[in-house]
C-alpha cells in the first residue's frame, strides 16, 4: 500500500502528483503489461542485450 503524507496547507493536486510518482516508481503498471502475454526467456534476454548494446553505443558517442 502506498502512503503519501500530506502537509497541512497542501493541495490535493500536489498530493495526487506525489502519489502518481510513488506508484510509477513501484513498477506495477510495467509488471502488469509484461504479464499480459507470455514472452519466452530467450526473447526477453535478446531484447535486454539489444538495449544494453544501444546504451553502450550512446554512452560511447557522448564521450567522443
């Protein structure tokens, strides 16, 4: 359960914003989307490797 402490003069908009941020950090929406359809472990691993290679290329381009 997510608990958002609210200060005395804080608006509901700010409290909702805090709640949304905390909810996003938990990763429940990502997890639900991943569980909608089964993905083979080999495909999951392949996509992770592709992402890592892409990040590595982007990082090396910035240093040049």
